[in-house]
């Protein structure tokens, strides 16, 4: 199976570390497992005979933080309510990803991922970020993927589609406001550009966006990212918790395929970004962390 081969190849990369990394053991770099569960809600209004069609799924997942910034993550989809048809009625695997982060003296950051991604894609992906200063950061993403779905049956296409994005981010720390501009080639082979303005609040981010796609033209909308409590967590070898966030996206033209990219983390969201906040001190990472990690208390018995 191609997905398994990709994960195994990435695993062997752990034998060769690129760059210089601190060997100090941080709370977030120790080996630990997180089991979590969330939900996703889809709705559409396409037919005159029915006001809305709804699809509600449970999305349980697991993350194994292996150490040295390696992570193995998986997520399943369990349908609860389905108006979307037979294709969406099965329990299925949604993501299975092995990823690794590097940084070079806190100046440049790289994350490489391989496996089964979101949006029914599988393959290899690389994300890069370079914080130029406190208010400007450059980033990019490059991927080679194929189609892979377990919805109706096992469906898989060759890993030949190349996607890529480049962009810049501006952050105004005094008002916790961020502006993002990205453009490139997306997973449905359209070329486009997206501009987004977001305001970060305590445990919540609200943004408005506008985009142009050469195949589906222009649209706009808004997003809300809400971080889910509890906000104080104990660091255990195995922990069970809710999903870290809930995302809501509204598109005024309902363009489901315009300027879309896959996700490589089950809890990926615009607020937290792609890199470890303990190493990347830029943007919303400069705010007070949403989640406070505490060591499990050990009582001495005499």
C-alpha cells in the first residue's frame, strides 16, 4: 500500500536529523499519546424541495508525540446524521499522517508530512516558514498527492498531482490582528489567490477572507475558530480530551472546490498554524497560550 510505504520512508528519516536542534526535553517533546474526539457539521441548500441538507459526523482521533518533534496522527469519521447520500454513510479512516518538524536556530521552520491527508488526498507535503521580523513572515507549501477515499469503496489514484502555495503574513501585535496573502496551485488544479484578515481574541479567532480562482472565479466569506475547554491540561503519558478546536466557515457563493488545500493534522486550524508554538514565537503564538500544560503531581509517601 502506497500510504504505508510513505509513512515507513518518513520514519527512517528519524535516523538522520537535519539541522541543529536542542536536546533539552520539553514538556511538549516527551513521548505521549493524546486521544480526542470532536464533531463536524456540513450543510447545503441546493434544492427547492428541501431547505437544508445536513451531514453530522463524529471525528475521534489520536496523536502520538513520539519525541524530537515526530508525530503520528490518525482520525476516523463516524456518521451520525446524513442527508448527503450513500457515499457518506460509512465509518471510515479519514487521516493517518506521520510528520516531523525542524527549525534552524528559531529562524526558519520546516515540517514534512506523509500519509493519508484530509480532503481525501494521500502523499507527501512540506511546509516552510521564515519569520523575517516581529511583524512579517514568509511561508510556503509544496505537495505531491493522489486521490484516496474509503467512503463508498477503496478508491485510489496515482500520486501525481503537484500543489504549491507561497505567501506572506503581517502581524500587528498591539491589536492582535493578522493579515495573510497566499497564492498558488490548489488540489483541484485551479490557480488562485486568497487574502484574509483575522483578529485574535482570547480562545477565539474571527476572520474575513476573499479569494479568486481561475476555474470558479471570486468569492468571499468569514471563519470562526473557537478553542474548546478545558484550558488547563495535565501532561500524562496517555490523555483523553475533547478536540482542541471547532471551526466554522461561511462562503457567500458556496464554492466547495475553489482554492482548497488538504490538511495534514486532524486538529489543524488557522489560529494555531502548522508549527510548535514553543519554538515559533510569531503571530498568535505571542499571546498567552490557549492551553496550560501542567505536570502530573507526584505525592511522596513516607
